[in-house]
C-alpha cells in the first residue's frame, strides 16, 4: 500500500486525506517508547540529564539497568532517525508526483523543527534530537535531488567518517582516566533547583550539551539515507517483497547485533561508544524486522492500536515524555529522583507509567483531533 503521509515528526504537513502505512505508525510509536527507555535513566540519575555529558555517568540500576541498556540504548534513537529519513523520502516522492519544486517549502519545515528543538533543549531537555534532525534533513533533502550513485557515495562516506570518529573517541578513552567526583552543586540543581536555574545551566553549558548531534552528524546522515533506501526497496510494504526484506533484517540485526551488543555491555567501559553508536544501529534493523513480523502475525488489539496512535502523534509524545519525566524527577516538580533515584525499581516503574500514559492519551486525543498538539501547531504555522 502506498503512502504520501509523513512518517516522522517533521512531516506533519502532509495532506489529511493521504493514506498511511500502519507499520510505520507502529514503528514510530515503538521508537518513542524505546527512546524513553534510554532517557528515563538520565532523569533518575543523581546528576540528572547532565551526568553523562559532564562525565558523572548515571545510576547503574543493577541487572535491570543493564537489561535496559542492552535492549534500548541507542537502538530506538537509531530507529527514530531512520523513520525520519523515511518521512523525508515520502515527502520527496509526494513533491515529485505533484510536480512541485524540491526542496521548496521543506526548508521551512526543517527551520521550524530546528526552532522547536531549540526551545525543547533550552526549556526542557539537554539531549534533544530535533535540532540535529533539522540540520540533517536539510542536508539529505538536497542529496535527494542528486543521482542514486551520489546518494550511495554520500551514504557510505558518512558511515566511514562516523566509524573513524567513534574509533578515535574509543581509542582516546582506552587509556582510562579518573571519573570526576560527584558534584554536590549539580546534584542540588536537579534535586532542589528551580526550573529557571536548570534553563540557565543548559545555556551556560550549551556547547557541551549539544556535542552528541555534532559528533554523530555523519551517523545521522547515514541513517536518514538508510531510511530512504529502505522505503524505496519496499521494506515497509505489506506484500511478499516487504516481508522478505523484514525477515532478513530481523535475522541479521538480531542474530549478529544482539550478541555483539551483549559483549559490548559486559566488556570494558570504553566500549560504550561502540555499543551506542555502532552496534545499536545494527540491532535496530533487527527490531524493525521484529516489529514488522509482530504487526503481520499478531492479532490487532488495543496495544497495537495505541502504538499506532502514538506514532501518529510522535512529536507531541516525544516532548511530553520528557516534560512528564522532568516533573516527576526534578526538584521544581515532585522531586522523586532525589528520594528514589538510587532504587533499582524507580526508573523501570517510571518508564512503565509514562509509557502507559502516552499510549492512552494519544489514543483518546486522536478520537477528537486529527493531529497531536505539536503536529497541529507545526501544521498551522507552516500553512
């Protein structure tokens, strides 16, 4: 079944009457919840979101935390990135069919997304991905006008550059080094500090807090183009060709990726960069295949319907999950991280609670409205 709608948060301006690929909506819903499965450990840590960025790390969480890292760390962020590339490819195909100039108005969408990401970063969450996606979208949108050969060269060059960067970072940390001592000042900022103090803290450390999308820009380009390639190959279709592709993705991604991921998680700390930025995208491909298999073989029920709804409101869900986690964990909200952040059960329970809320809320919202609130705002502004 063909679709002309968007499959990523930036692509909410597609025609309302356009058809959708249900698998893509389910995948986006899964990606949102999976991303929360990684980020929730940032909110519950003693140093908050700043921990890994300033070298303090996060709460280990024991076996449960290790399981979350094995299953979630980097995998669903990669999935969200690939789906964003899919959405961009759909927009390009739609523009071609209508004879519209490309990228045309898409630059305005990317600029608006960058503005949304900037606000999200400053006011709420230091690990925002929207700013990086916006810059990558502009780059890849330009590449889509070039030949297939040029796109392949750009895709594999970006991957090679990314692997080189990760290799250099890993080698640079292989000599060890003493972790910084816990900072009472940073801990107090998140345990008892005001919302405005956290905003100022992000602004004061903006370059450090934005280092991930800068360093991983080649990976973002590669994953965007991989999404384009998967869509064009028919990987998300409901036909036999799509099923064969997804079966291969599941076999290779899980068969090779998960064992490598287990070795990295259990190995030296220096492998954390390899695990998150090299192995995780491989596992992600297996997850795409697995979700496709489940969508095809499991009877449609309330959970799948709710995941679809969350996928249709992915941008709103992404922002809301970070807002809810901040309210629950930080001192300007309920401040529960200071009380329970060291408990192994707290982060998983928080993830389950927010996930359930997002699934129910998105389903109820779409019963009355056509788009999520953030998607509706973007659509209204860009119209």
